[in-house]
C-alpha cells in the first residue's frame, strides 16, 4: 500500500445544531486524484476548511504528510505544503494576474523586510526569480497572455485558472480544488481536466477535487468519496460510485434509485 499524504480520522464539525461534517474519515494516498462529491450542503467545503485549518474540528484528527496538524493555523498548514482554491473565487481583483501569483510566491523568497525596504541586490534577485517562476506558472495555466491584466477583468474561467496558478506558486504537495470547473464552458472544462492530470503527473502533486461535473470527476479521479448530510456514505472507484444506488438517492432523493437501475 502506498503512503497517505492526508489522513482525516473521525472528524466532526458542528455549527450550532447542524452537524456539517459528521465523523468523516478519509485516507488519501500520495499522487492520487481524489474526488469528494455530494449534493449542495453535504459538507464538502467545510471538509476543506477543516483540512486547511480555517475551522478547528470539534472531534477527530488530521495528519498531513505524517504530521498531526489538528487545530493548527491555516498559514502554518499552507507553509507545510497545502494549497487550495475557493468555491467563490478569491483573487486580488485590482492586481494584475502576474501580481496575484507573485503574492503567493513571496512565501518562498528569502528577502527580509529590510531587503525589500532598501531594495538591496538580494531583493532584486529574488524578485526577478519570483517573477520568472510566476510567469512560468501563468504559462502552465495558459494565462501568460493575461499577465498584465487586472484579475477582475479576466473572464470567469480564466480567473479559476489564475487561482490554480497562484496555489501552485506555494509549491504544494497537496492541492485542494473546490469546484474548479464551476462556470466553465465544456471546452474550458476539458482543458482544465487535462491540466489537473498534468499537475499530478508533471509536478507530482496530490489533488483533492470537489466537483459537480460528473464527467470530469469520473474521467480523472482514482477514488471518489461521497458526502451526504455531513457523512461519508461511500468511497470507491468511479465505477463503484457510479453504480451505487446510495449515490443516486443522495442526489435525487429517497426511492430515486429504483427507477434508475
Ligand atoms: N460558517 C458556517 N456557519 C454556519 N453554517 C455553516 C458554515 N459553513 C457551512 N455551514 C453549513 O454547513 C453545511 C455544509 O456546508 P458546505 O460545507 O458549504 O457544503 P457543500 O460545500 O457540500 O455544498 C451547510 O448546511 C452550510 O449551510
Ligand atoms: Mg461547497
């Protein structure tokens, strides 16, 4: 069995009376494309918020690449090599595409505050390096022609790709994508699909994907976990998940599976 990069054990998160994530366990192996699916409100985004440290779990533990990160701060977890994109795009709208990627990159430059203030040779060197790498990442996401445009002026699909470029600038081991194909047309979705596989194959990054586009999910995921009302109701291969009546019922309601078989 290959090593897990993420081990989520019996994690629970409650908001008031609502159990958004209910004793969920997920073990995700390195270099996988792993999908988390489920109807709206199932707890998928909350699951990401728990893993990335935005929320602290009420119960359970989270181990990232062998280190217990339960309750740690998001910045610490990000620094350990976990990056994400958001269901509701979060870019700096009034900054250029290039600047959006460079902001993330600053985590990896060694310039001190004094270097930056005094514009030392080290500052210029690091800045150039960061800029070159950011341009590479923009090109990788097919956005190099947009480098100087303000993020807010990019079409929706390109904003989603820009968020991925920015996440990659953190040089993550694990990349969490929250509905990356939302708002994309079929052509853009197909390009994105190839790009996600490329990120795993070229860069060796493990990917966890929340997505409603079932064609995308079924084409590229090796394993799929299904959440419903905060609980993991099933985990398996695309074939296993596709043919499971519990999944059809989760999406379409009780009894729906009978008519579908
Ligand atoms: N910060 C919060 N405060 C209160 N309720 C929340 C909060 N975040 C999520 N929820 C609730 O938790 C449930 C799961 O939400 P979410 O994780 O966003 O679902 P999904 O991403 O699967 O659509 C929903 O009922 C949602 O309203
Ligand atoms: Mg969500």
